């Protein structure tokens, strides 16, 4: 009997225990920072794990991240040195963030085991470190030329990458609150600095874009730095998705489309997402793939897979490129046509990347921003006339030699016809003898 009572008590305890690794509130709009699903981690674990700096609770305290952890206190000291004359001390920062504790915990999909003081201290330290970084790079405050974070060539690229990993985020409202207390409170300009502007210009050192392009994204609603940077690639004209017909299918590879008469050309656009198809031409903005953009791309997709309250633009683009690049030959073909700028590795590595980036991800082909493009490409590809005409051009006009051979054959045919004509004409109307 006693054993049965213990078993029933154990069962009741389990029934009343809330999930820890994926909170029941993880589906809410407020929850926006997730552990990357294991199915994605298996593909490329390094892309989701911070290498030199931790942000937030998921990787806090890991041994290999302690080097930069020590520098966070140095950056906080520099920040407080400027704010203390304005009446803002560490206690004020702590009190402001402490009032948001419940809201902060709701942002994470896992139960945060840190105590209230530990969590608030972490948020203040991590947030102020990021803000001071932005201020130095944005030249709001003077930097130290001997600061190892900037003087050692390997540190800054890894640091920038780590700030854009899904598991390594802190809520944007924490950054905004700390920014207002530490930066805006100590400045009296007519045009005060904007946190989103500083953030986007900071990351612009790795993905260089026209600063004027970024101006349209300063006032967007964002959840964290990764979300802010993701939103800055979504053209305003493509914010809404379009529904296509129910029989829509994915498109063939680039080489197959080319053989069917579809041409590829790089498109001048402010975002790599701005893909167009018209008159048999697939216009794709040049996408530069390197170590930074590949890591960024994977974290964008992971975020869109976990957070149901955001658009799926990057996932859609990943699916498109996964369709186009089926083999290394497809990757080489798109590189030759300036659609891909490859600093990542061989054509095999590029093909492997795009083959796995869309693997095991949820994608709704009928409801995405490229649904009309998928529909248009498929219709063009299935048109027999386009395929036959493309086959004719590919056979006879694909190279100068095939063109010359075709021209020689045509000339020979023309001369043969003339010869046959005069031979027949001479038979029908023989010359009169005098």
C-alpha cells in the first residue's frame, strides 16, 4: 500500500510539474529567444553556438566564453564613468531591469534557473557591454586603439557573429531601456542617437550596405538584435505574403531551367530577397556567401522556424536557392552568372550548404512571398514551345563554334537549293538552240 501511495504521489507531482525545456508559454508572441531544434543543430552545430562571448542565460558561464566575460566589467566601468556625473549609477540600471524580470523570463523558451539577482545582473552586464560596443564603433565615445577586442584581428569578426546567434540573444527592450539610461540621459543633442541605427551600422561592417537603405528600418518593432538585422533585409514591398493556386510545386534546378529557356541575371536591389521573374528571366540579387553570411543565414532560418509570429522570408529564399542549387554544377552556373559571389569554399561546399539549410524545415509553398514566382517559373518550364526553342538555341547557338557550324549548314543548304532550282529550271525550260 505504501509503495502504491508513493507511486501515486510521484504521478501527481509529474502531472503538476510545468515543462522546463520548452515552456508552455513558448508559443506566445512574447517568447522570442529559443534553443535551436536538435534537427537543425545536427546539420551544423557550430553555427548556433557562441564562440567567444555569451549573451543571456543559455550559454552563460561556459569556460570558453570567460575571456570576453572579464571585458564586460571593463566596458561597464567605462560606461558608468560617463553616466555617474549625470546621476545614473549601477543601482539605477539594476532597479530598471529588475522591474522587468517577469517580462524578461517570458522571452525565453526554457525555464531560466538563475535567481532574480543573477538574471538582472546578467542582463545589465551583457546589455551595457553591447551598448558600449555600439557607441565605440559608432564613434559616440572615443575608443582605445590598444583594446584587444578591436586590435586583435580575429576577435571582432567572431564577436559580431556571436551577437547574431539565436541562442545568444537578450530582449531588445532591455537594450533600449539601458540605452536610454546610459546614453540618452548623458547627451543633450537636438538629434539624439538611435539604438537601432547604431546596431545596424555596427553589423554593416560585416555585410556592407548603403546606409540610406538602413534608414527605413530604424523604427520597426523588433524582438532582439537578430530579429532587427533580419527585418532590415525584408523589402517594404514584400512584407505581406501572397497565396497561390493549390497545385503549386517547387521549381527545378538552375541548369534544368536554363535548358528550358529560362535565363539568369543578377538584379540590382537593396536586399538579396528581392527576386523577380518576368519574360523568361529570373532576376536574383547577388548573394555573397562566406563564413559570416552562412552562419547568419542558418540562425535566421532557425528563428523563423521557432517563432510563429514572424514572416518566413529567409526560409522561403533558402527553399528557392535549395531548388536552384541541386548539384555543384548548379552552384558553378549561378556563380558564373553573378547570382552567387562565393567566398565560402568550393562549388561542392556551396551546394551542400544550400541543400542542408532547408532540410527538415517547415515551408508553406502556397503562402509565401515568392509563391507567384514559383507559379510563373513552373508555367514557363512546362510550356513545350519554350523548351523546344531553348533546345534549338542551345544546340545551334550556345557557342561560337556551334553557331558557325549551323551557319555553314544553312549556307550549304541554301546553295544546294539554288543548285537544285537551276537544275530543275534547265530541265523544264532547256535553252533554245539557234
